[in-house]
C-alpha cells in the first residue's frame, strides 16, 4: 500500500475522521485528504506525528504493505554466544593457536549444539567450503560420518580440518580446495600415527560483515 492508503486505513481502524486526525497532528482536514489521496506526501516530521497519534511506528506509515491486524509480531532473537577457542589450520597440520574470546551465534544453532565451540580457519585447504578467516562451529559430541568435515589431531598435537572418509582399512582426510597442491592424508589401519577426533563442523559464519 502507498503512504496515503496506510494513513487512511490506520485512521479508519481508530475510528477517526479526517478532521479529528488533522487536529491531533496540527494540520487541516484538507491536508489529511491530500495525503490519503496521494496528491501530496507528508514530511518526515508529519509522519512521526501521525505515528504517535495512531500508536504505530513510522515504518507502518510509509511501508508498502501493512501486515494484517491479527498478524503475530516477530520476537526479538535471544542472544547466544559460543567460545572461540583457537585457530585451526586448513592446510598443513600444526598446533592450533589458542584464543580466549566469544562469538555471537544464532540461539537456535547453539540450542542444538550446546557444547559447541568456534575455531577460526587459517589456510586454504577447505576454501571450497569454508573461506579462510571464517569461524567454524565444532560440536565435540557429534561423531563425523563419511564425508563430514571434522577437526582431528595427529599424534596428540597437530590439528587439521579435512573432509573425512573411512575405508575398510584406511582413514582418509581429504582437502576440498581450489589449490591442487593439497593432497589426501591417508592413514592405514597399521599406521603408527594416532588420529583423534575433536568434533564435526556443524555451522560457520564470516568473521566480520562484508564491506
């Protein structure tokens, strides 16, 4: 709806005549008529006065379409945070950098993954999926399935994020990158290396707003 149609609809919902509304916002009845018919457009100061008189927001006056009177109003999202514990290298496996911070996260996400924590991605090993610098949310209680992206440590120290595949006698940690220099890390059942899972990547977000 146009601004004029919004004014008329709201005025009629409140049972007001044009003259009554005009007195409430200190303009003449003819001015209200001009606004409602779209002959002229109220200035922002007048829009604010109209909003106050009609008990609505200025957006309700100038919005293209008013919601139904019985529409459920959106609720404010609950604030939620998950700890940012460090950086994980999406490239060569190495010791993670330790950070102490917190990152905002949608409430519904952290509700499903209450033990989740963030790591910041460094390197381009997984840049087809997660760009360098983004925050990935790790659920330490969610066991990765074939094809899942997991964070693992090698020999208790070196951490890496890769797509995980299990074969009959092998474990493959595969990159997902435009950089062809990255290759699969393959561990046979008889390997001397110890590979530990630290959780599955379940969500990610940019580290800052795009400019």
